């Protein structure tokens, strides 16, 4: 069975382009693909990999990796080649059995982001342990894309530039009261309060993030200026001058977009401004994406859903009076951010193991970080900052200050 599956898989991969993969397994060695600038390898340790790939598609390939059935010396290049050949990946996934597809969809539906579901889903990822995330992130504890102004910018500098750029787009003033939906570990709230002098109310539903953010806010002497809530966005009340949400939209879920954007609009004063940073799926692939369940949704972010630009703009037009003003895409900067995280993760593997995380967890995170880096490198996914204004907002539409770097990250 495995030999037949091997032959079938090689036939499906015969037309790969944009890079080459040197396959080695107990049956021998062969080269897959042609042309392009990418070179990598695929070491198959267990021939069952071929059967899993043919019968289960890309999700089973990921699960096979978690079991240690195969490795690659350059996972990111491996994924980039397949992103360049997305029609081949689609062909593999079309072979997935109806039963497997149904099981995966039911799993994803069970993780829908209702209030109870959101609490469960956030706990599954963000409550892995603060000590673990400290190993990988810079000291701002920003777990979102940075913006690298120069090729030599550090991860910390990129994180600060991202936060500063958001605050400039919001045109924050000392008289403003800023609402943040999705605290993280408190970095943006602290930056806005210290650098722009505004009041901040920020909310999270992660207990571990709440505990660290509360400590950091107190250590910064901001307890009277920054209000920290442990509350679902749907339960927020009041009206604020400005609103920000950084990479929280991915945890909302497609069916709750209207609920989310309606609430955001209600929380803003009639002359307010809202800046959202989020990872986006291309419009042309969004419908197909909604019908499938990928590795990230099953193993990393249960209930997660990357929006498309059209999905967000259609929702805001349908249920709010928010006016779309400006969008900025900086996906290659997310690829660089992920490279930095992955390098830090690899450099601290001994500490990760000392924290009690097993080898399967390490393989999962290596796969996750490389998988995402490749997607941003190849523009399969993007990350955007979107600015919305309420109808009575009269200020200049875009307040950025320093320009983004014009160079392209390698």
C-alpha cells in the first residue's frame, strides 16, 4: 500500500516548479520540481507518510510530521515551494475522504467563537505559559507582526515601530481615551499611555495574559492611567475616542464578524477612529478557505479564521457607520518577524524542554512558524493595518509620520 501511495504521490508532484525538493526514503532518492531559486530536501523516515499524504492531503502531511515520519533541513523553503504550486496542494486536498472532511469541519464548528467557545479557544493557545512566550518574543512581548524600518532593525525595534505607527494613525492625544480589544501582554497599552499620554482601557479573555499585563502596567506606574479588564468584547460598554485591535480579528470567526464590527462601532464616539491590524486571506481564496480546515485551525488556533479584506469591508458596510479610510499591507515584515521568532525558539530549545514541553510540541511549533513564514514570504497571506473613521471625524485621514521602509525584506 505504501509503495502504491509513493508512486501516486510522485505522480502528483511531478509538475512542481519554482524550486526543487530532494526526496530520500527507504526506496531511494529522487528530485522533485524544477527551476526557481529554492532548494530543500524531504527525508522520509516512515513509508506510511506516503499513504497519509495521498489519503489525507496537506493536513495529514502535517500530522505525519508531528509523528516524526519525515523531516526537512529547510521547512520554510519546503512550504514556499508548495505555496508556489498551490494548485498541487489543492489537488492533494481534493483527494481527502468525505468522512475526514466532515470530521474536520465538525471539529472546527465545535470550536466556534461564542463567548464560551472563545474562552476555550484562547486558553488553548495563549495560556500555554507566559514563560514559554518570553523565550520567543522580544521584551515588549508583542505577539504580532513588527515593522522593520531597515534591514538591520532588531525585533524589538520592529515591535515598537508597529505600535508607534498604530498610535500615529489613531492620532492619539493626551485628552483621548483609547479602547484596546485584545490586550496581549500589555505592550501596546503601555506604549500608548507612556508615549502619547492618553488614558487606556484594554481587555483580554486570557487569564495568563491578564496576570502579566497587570504586573507590567503596575511596574510602569500606570495603574491609574490604564484600566485592564478580563472581559469579552461583546460585554464592553461606554464610548471611547479611539479604538485599536491588533491581530484579534483572527479569533472572532466569520459568523461573528457582524457582531464584532457592530460592537466596535457602538464603542466609538461619533468622531472616533478605529485602527485594526489583522492577518488576511486573499479574496480569491476566501470561499474555499471557509470550506476547509487547515493545520493552524486544528492544532494552533482552534476556532481561528483569517478574514479577507472584502469580508471585513462588507461587514462594516452592512452593520456599521464606519468609513473605510486606509489600508497598509506589510506581509514581508511578518515573514521577517516569524524568522526572528523561529530563530529565538531554536536557540532556546533546551529551556523549552526544561519547561516540560514534549518533542511533539516542539515539532508542532517548528512546523507552525515555518508554515506561516512561507505563507507571508510568498504573499499567500498578508497582514494589514486598516483605518476606519466614524462619520463626524474631521481630522486628516492618514496620520503616519515616518514612512515605512521602501526596501524589500529578503
